[in-house]
C-alpha cells in the first residue's frame, strides 16, 4: 500500500500562548514550533505500517511557509520515505488544506491517508473529514485502532461514552486519536539520513487551488480570567464551604 | 432565516447537548431539527417538544441506525438549500459529520462556537481556550458546531412542533457499522453531570480511582481524568477532560491530584465551582480553584467521603 500522512507545524504543546497586544492574533515570533502532536501519531502509524510490510511507501505532506520543511524533515527522520511541501506564506483554512491535499492525492493515488484528528492551534478538527468528502472516500475519524483486511480497514473510533468499530472500503481517510500509538523520537542517525531524503516543493497555484480565505478574523482576545479563590485548612472546612457558601452540595 | 439542527441521539433519547445547540440556533432564527435514525419516533417527539423548535424532520430507516458520516451527509445535503445555517453539537457525532457536509457544500465550517455576535460573526476558542477568536464567515451558508457548555439548555415548550417525514437518500457502500463498546456507567455521563470528580497523575494507578468513585456515588457525580492519567493508562480515554477530550462545565468540579496543565483547564475552567486537592501548593490548578486544599489526596479523599456521609 501507499500511505500519505499530513503534518502541520504548530506552536509547541508546552508553550504558554500569548495574545498579541493589537488583538490581531497570537504571538508566534520567537516561539518554539513543533509538529502537531496528533500528526506525530499519524506519522508513527504510517512508519509502523511501513515496518510491518503493509505499506511500501510513506509520503509526508505539509503546507505553509519555508519553515514547514523542518516539520517534514521530522517526519522523514521518523521513517517517512519522501516529502511534499506546499509552499504558502499565509495561514490556510481547513477547507483549503483539504482541497490542496485532494489535488496531491489525485496525482499520488495512495491507498490510505492519515491525518491528526485536530491541530492544537486552531482546534478545528475538520481537514480529514473534508478531504474524505472531496474525494468521495470513507472516513475513520478519532481512530484508536486500525486493522487491515483485503480491500477494507476496520477502524476502532473514540466516541462519547466508549468505542465504535466501523469497516471502511479502501482507499480511505483516517484521523488519529491519542491511543492509536505512542510516537517514537527520531534517532540521531535517522535525523542525519533524513537530510538526504527528497522533499518536492509545490504551491497552491501549481495545484490549481484557490486558497482565498472564507473567514475574516475580526479580533483575538484573551479569555476572561478566573479569579483564584481561597485555600481551606481541612476537609471539614471544605465541605462546610461547599454546603453553606457555594451551595453546590446538599 | 431558518436554521437546521442535526440531532445527536441513540434512537432512544435526544442527547442533552442538543438542547444547548437549540438555544444557540434560536439566537439566529427559526429552528428545524433533523432526526435521522432507526425507530427514532420517540426522539423526534422529544425534539418537537423543545421550546423554539417549529418543525422536526424525521428520516426513519435502518440505513441510519448508526450515525455513519458517509450515509448521513447526503441526507443533510438533500435538505440544505432550505437553510441559512446548519448546526450540530460538538459531540463526536457532530464533529465527525459536519466538516464532511461543509466540504460537500463548499463551506468553511466554524467549529465549536462559544458565542454569537450576528448571523455571520461568531466567537470560538482557539489554542485550547487560551485565546478567543471572533471570526466572520463570508460563505453564503454557515456550517457550525456548537460548544454546548457555552449555551444554556433550551426548555420544553407549550405546543409541540409538527413532525414531517422525508425520503431517504441513496445508501452509501463506503462504510459499515460493526459494533460499539460503551463504557458501562452507573453514574451520569461526563458532559451531562452536575458534579464531576476527576483524577490526575497524582492518583498513581487505575485501582486508586476507586476512592474517587466512592465520593462520586455519594454526590451522584461523574468521574473524569486528566490526559496525564489517561496517558499513564490509569483509565480509558472516554474519561478525559481537556482540549483533546471532553469539554465540561458542571456546577461543581473536584480536581484531585491534577496539576492543572492548560490543556486540562481548557476542558473545565467554565465550571461554576472548582475545588482542587493537591499536595503541591504551587500547582497551577490552585490559580483557577475557588476552594483549594493542600493535602495528600490519599488522606483527604477518604476524609471527604466520610464528611459527606455525615
């Protein structure tokens, strides 16, 4: 099988995000950037399929400014074979990312495409589902287990209240949830090897996709701060306060 | 303007999250509800009884027994031209379905809205709720998922709405349902609970969650967990509260052995009253807690159980 994974460069999980003083967005200058954590899970799943002999080729795709190549390099160091970079200086909305991915997929004809279930920057959780719609493919979102069989994949999904298993006809779109796997760290020799792996550069223009935004960001503000309350001395005082002051327990 | 709400249900009952979504929809215009399922008449009747709903559309057919996106999106699309806005709650069903619909309609969806400014402009949390973006959509039609904790639940109205049947769309052969494995709960579901007690890495093991369950049983509370507790394998992922788990806003949230990473706070900071029990007095959870208790949880939680029994 041929597998494509999508990777996004986002502000690192551990960075405390700050809103810009002019309320136009969040501060991204001099902030540590990393691969979106759910995309690391997507890459890891692809690499495992490659190692198990299920996949014969693994391609990592990213979209964004020049620095997105670093994110592709990380995917290559983890074990992807080659990269595709859609160079675009500005932020791309999920629908546009899905259209660009669809254009790449029409050329590359993979059997399965794995994406993170959401990016931790805009928290949209849309791209995988949109891509499936544009291609007319089945979708297995929030996946915690994959099982391949002939022309099908059984996907166990994380749903409210438990798990659901569905069977999808291949080719299909998968989006990853936390328990699918634990991503590896790239080893130093593999990081060195990744520098020699090819990254093809393309653009929305080359792919024939209009990426004009549909949403206008009016402003970005900090959420209302919650005031810290009081410290209580012991459990007795806590229960007394919950009963008589907050009145949240009988 | 007429607004369509896709109802998330299990063929027996309308999930609580729909009532909050209907409130959001009512702020935009007249509300119609789509109930697609198998033997789901009772759900349609529940939806028809909600205040502000003027019509319920029912598609009752075995092909809609499970909410498969490939099967349901063509159905929603078939009636979409009558509506200016199409909404669903931000449940796993809503999140799976609506982006697929949005792409079919060539619309850039708005995910997880927490506020409505006007019919084109909405507020939504980004970066795990560390920023609130106000965004204006230029698409003619809007496709929206609703953060249900941001809107009150709609009440039951005086006159039930009409229920109208619609014809089904061509079945999809792309996906088939195999099974569900639902966590057996004697307690309320996290997103519906008035009281939640959650454990973090400080719980040290899954077995230790029993002390939280004992307190939960007294309070009629749901049990939750931080991502750290899920990643450590203490409990399953459906317990997870936070950016990548469930978003909750109960009357009382008790965080036990949870340090308070921003990703966890993103899922619970809109709770009315927050209690934190942690032995580290510098834990960030105390900065959002109304009542903080610096104590060893293995001593404090059994004491809490005893005190509540009094």
